[in-house]
C-alpha cells in the first residue's frame, strides 16, 4: 500500500507540475496589445484593415514632396482629405492606392508650383491620424508613397452603386450625367507601399533629454540667406565657400544669438527652441521691413529667401562616438554640430519666443584639404535633383544616437551590470581568438587538401 500511495503522490506532483507549466505557457502566450509600439505594415491584408476609417469619416492627411524641400522654403507641402482607397496590381504585386482631394498648400506656398509639376513615380511622404479597431485612440501613420496621376473622383458610381468613380476629368464629363459630375472633385492618386504606425504621434526628443547630451547652443542669423538659399542655374546650392567655417561666420552682418534653449527635436525634421528677442532685429538687409519683425509668420517665404539660420551646439563624447563616426567630413570639430535651418513658425511665450525651424535636407560638410580646389564649405549631395536629396544624415543619426543613449542610461542598475558583463565576456572571447584565423575543422580540411595535392604531384 505504501508503494501505491507513493506512486499516486508522485503522479499528482507530475500533474501539478504540468498544470503550472501550462499556466506559465499561457502567460507567455499573452497576445501583445495592438498598436502598442512602432510597426511597419506592407501586406495588403493587414493594410486593408487599417484603412477602413477613411470610409467612415473625413481623415485629413499631410503630404510632402521631399525633392521640393531642397528647392523651396514654402512649396511642395500640402494638406488634403483622404477620400477613399483601393488595391491595384503593379507588376503582379497588389499595392494600396489612396484617393486624396487636391492638396492645398501650407505655409503660404503651393503644393505644385507651375515650374515644378508632379510627375508619375515622384516620391511622396504622407502622414495622417485615423481611428483603428483595437486602438484606444487615433493612431498616427507615416506612409511611403509615390504619385500616380491627377484624377476626378465621384463618391457614388451610377453604374456601380456603393463604389466610387475615378478617372480623367475629360472622361468624367463625357461618361457621367451632369448632376453626378458636379458632385465630384479633383484628386490625386498615390500608391502607398507601406505605412508605419506611431501610437504616440510623431517621434520627438523633449528638452530634458536634449539638455543631458547637448550644450552650448547658439543660433547664427546670416543676411543674404546663407548658402542654402543660393542656387545656381546648374542646380547647385553653392559649389563651395572657400573660407573655413569660423571665418565665414565672423563676416560683417552675421547676428549671433547666444541665449538659445533647445526645446524639442522631431523625427520629421523639425527643431524647436526658445529664443530671447526678435529673430531679425539688428540684422542689416535692404529687404527686411518692420512688418517682418512683428509678423514673421506672414512673411516666411521672404524671410527664408533673404536670411539664413544656422544652429550650432556641442555633443557629449558618448553621442559623438555613436552619431558622427561615419561622417568624418561634417562641418566643425568632432563634438560640434552645425544644422542649416529654415524658419517655419514663431510663437510668443513668457518673456521668450518659441521658434520652430525645419532642418534643411542637406548635410553641411567641410573639405579641410589645403591643396584641394573643393576645399571649404559645401552641401552633400550638391545637386538639387539628386535622388537622395531629402536625406539629412547628420540630424537623423543624431536622433538615433540620443534615443539609444537615453534608453541605456535609463536601464535599471541590474540590467546595466549584465550588459557590462556581457560586453566584457565578448571582448575576452575576441581577444582569445584574435590570433586564430581559422577553426580546427577548417585547418584540418586545408591540411587534407594540401596532402592530396602533394600526392597528385608525386
């Protein structure tokens, strides 16, 4: 009986262990809450669920032509309503197509100026916030898109009820009854290859993070627009400025604002700072008028044409090592960062102005070689229509470095200790194997081949 009792107890313990294991497994299999982090969606099946909100409510979207940002201070940005969507095949691959009301220009500019018309295939950046099933609040999305064509949109197709009608305006006049045609509007069709969800809105780094790693911020106001407002007929902003950066900034007329507080960096290329005093006060230029000083938001186009803004600050060594190691030709010393900016908005605040700039989408670099004809300051890439003209590498890498370093510094001490131990063990392993160029198996195989070759020769 004792043996039987022991056996029963043993089986009960096994059953309890299995139940505990199953319970732990269930805990581990707890599904992740939807839209709790940044995710990229590119599969049509998943994307279709995200776009259902376009048919239920009016969703406004911001649309940007990245290549235009390097050519104009105000053109190339617009805002419209995403009316509907569909899926079409492109080289046998289904892609989402958005129908968007014709974008209205923002910041006093035009989305499509007459001398820079949209062309099929032109890259487009789209952003919008929409309510999605499973989310507690509207989710902010950024889409990678391409312009397809201008079109005409009618919400209800008389020949196919419940579906929209889209096509050229001329065709709409011919095929649609007059009472139906007048209910339509001009739109643009854009192909959307992927969308990235950002549950907390646009990514940004607030003041408390910036103050940890960045210091000695100051703003240069350069009459004449700076190099980024000066373009030649060949498409270059300027081939180069022969004098070194410090000499260039010491020239007459350059205003230096030293009381600058970095307030926020955004991942969409916006920089916000607190500045004492009016930006343009004391700047000598024939075209600067008093009304520009008092109402700068009404004269952004003129200001960005005749005045250039250059932000300078210094990084800590930890940020420098992460961000700038692949950019040896950046302007300034190792710990310096120089960002060319364009004015976007000025807001009054208590005893200061809260000023928002847009980072100019080129890297300001410096060739320090004495014997080079290309020495001095220049932009990279230099040409207006360069395929990657919208990339601002220094600013992008800086944001990544700041985020990484902040996450590391905020880890609990236990995790930091584990990370340090892991790094030490990896370094020890590397040093142990540094003198070995092959493992034992590869060494043996090589010796066998050498021996075989020797036998053949004999």
